[in-house]
C-alpha cells in the first residue's frame, strides 16, 4: 500500500514534489490542512493506493495563477476562497468541472440539490463553510466583548489588534463596527462614500494593528500576548481553544461567512485523478468526517446530520459551527461577485493606505 506524504514546502519546491507523487494538493496548512489530511487524503490514499503530497500556501490562488501563466503546472488540486475561484475561472486558469458527476447524497438526492446554494460553480466544488470572526484572549481582556464595535473600541478594550493584511473582510467589519447593518454593507461598499467610511474606521485603530497573512498566525499572536484581539478563521480559534486549551473566546457578531472550494488548475498533470479526488472528498460522509477535526460546516446538506463529536470524543461540534443558528445573528455572507469584480481595485487602495 502506498503512503500519504504530508509535507509543508516552500513554493520553490513545487516542481520537485509534483514529480514525486501521484497527486499534489495545495491548501492552507495548520489545523485546516490537518483536517483535510485526516478526512480526505489518508482515506483516498488507502482506497486508491496513490501517493499524495500536501503543500501549503498563504493563499493558493497566487501560485495557481503564476504556474498556469508560466505553463509549468505542478498542482493537481487546490483549495481556494470563493472570489478567487470565480476570478481564476473567468480568467481561464482553471479546468471546468462537471458537477453532475459528483456523488449523490445517500438518499439519492442529486449533488446540485444537496450542496448548499452557491457551493457549486463552473470550475469549483465547495467543501466547507467557514467564517472570519474575531476572538480575544480572556486572560488578558477585562470585560466581555460582544459586538464588532468592541473590536474597534480601544478605550473600552485596550490592546493591540490582529488583522489579516488584505482589504477583504476588513472593510466589511469596519462598516459593521461603524453601525452599518450586515444587509447593507455591500451596497455601501459599492459607493466611494462607503469605501471612504470603511477606511476612516480602520484609521481609528491603524496604529494598534499587528498584520497577519497566514491562518495559523492569529492564534499564535493571541497566545504570545502580541495582541489582545484578532480577526481569524473560526476553525483556527476553535482548534487552539479546544485542542490546546488556550483561553480564547470567539465573538460571532459580524462574522463573515464564506466557502472554500476545490479547483483544478488548467493543465494539471494528473487531471483525471484530481477529479476522482474531488468526487471522493466532497461526498456526504467525507465532508461530515472533516468536522471531527475542525469547526467548519460541511458544504452538503446531507452531511449535517452526520456531524457529531470532535476528535477528543467529548466536544459536540454543532454549536461551534459558523452556521449554528445562535451564531448567525448579524452574520454577513461574503459577496463573492463583489470581490471577484472589485478585489484588484480595493486591494490597491488598501496597500496605498497601509503605506501612508
């Protein structure tokens, strides 16, 4: 039986690794990468006898674009955010995926009806629903932050703030903190006034921000005391709090819900095996299995009833999902089309703001 290779590599090693395995998969590393290794990669390798190499990137969309445009593709499957999946597909950098070929639900429901609305696109298949939240270290913060406005309240809750070094999510959170209802955020961001308002709100905490780029960084920043609060991916905070007993609390108010999706870069060296992997990994059972390892919701409706305990055998996962009813008050669903259309423009504005 062949083995699953679990490696974290620099981008420069992709070519070497791609030739050493039957399938090369790129994801985000950390607790999320571990959940995919355990729920998808190991069972797939055991069933097929194929070698799998797992490689990490701060954002897999970046090397996908570089490899396809250079005509040197070594990635077979990548896990990307929704707006990147839409943009890369529109640019012709991804293989199209026939979603009707995906497995049906156990009761025979067609995949198109079993996946959550929006989870299937021309070039991508979603595996999880996750969210960007903020969390705080309860050993350090006095009082109990409960709203997005509290994250921006340096007087009421002093201390450094961690934020992802990107426009996406930060602009939405800034507007919600400034009193814009979740349902009006994207209408506001479509206007120059709204963008100015978001950056003005960010200005109020700019001097206290510690910027992060990889998903594993916010829990570490909180644990090291470099920040008292940080935006983060909800599953990373859950993992630190439950698996590592860190005193972290999630504030769900103003959470931004998103999908992560599997894509196949145009010209992937093992396209057919990549398709087999995606079919396997996004069936009902496998998506439910991933929830044993991290608190991200399955992208299939039929998986929900199969979600049970965390790997510790005692923590019920349902209440920790971003899609739990109690966590959806004032939640914002990421507008994927907005970011596919406006990412370049707003990222340039964000980078200019950073340099000021």
